């Protein structure tokens, strides 16, 4: 949900992907940003065509250990980023590595299949 207005949702396949990443990593993964309304997207410098606007993108990070300032400084960051990149090798997916987070996005057409909160069974 958008932090400024509380609106939004996520594409079902994005939620599935995030759960697969969490399972493969073996630990929780934090979502910094998911769905964004247009004003919030502009405020954070997002693209006018951002997949965050339709629930198909998430910015993720490792959960910081106590006292850790930047999760990318940790020894696990390269391994985590490589795993996320491998899982994004699907047609139409985006993967972008930033200093303190990773942007992943499902294909735009997946916005037509929103997640309704029900369990996703693999």
C-alpha cells in the first residue's frame, strides 16, 4: 500500500515472486516500497511509467542486523543480489541494483491479476 494515501495493492505474481525469494534466501526480506500513488511516486523521483503505479514493482532489501547502517555493506549482500537477479530472469521482468535496495518488477500485464490476500499455493 502507498504510505501517503493507503491505496493500492500488488500483482499476484509479484507476491508469489517475493515469497519464492524469501524461501530461497531462507530469511525475511523487507519491502521498502510497493504500490505508489502518482503524487507519492513523483515525490520519491519515480518514473512517470513506473510499474509501482500499477502494483507490479517492489523495492526490497535485506533486514538489517542490529547496528548495521547499510545492508549493502554486509557480506551477504552480493549473494542476496545475485539470487534476486537469477529469479528475475523471466521474460518481461526488471531487476535494478541500487546502493541500499533492489528494484524488481513483474510484467505490466500482471497488474490485471491483483493479489487479494489469499494464500498463494505453489
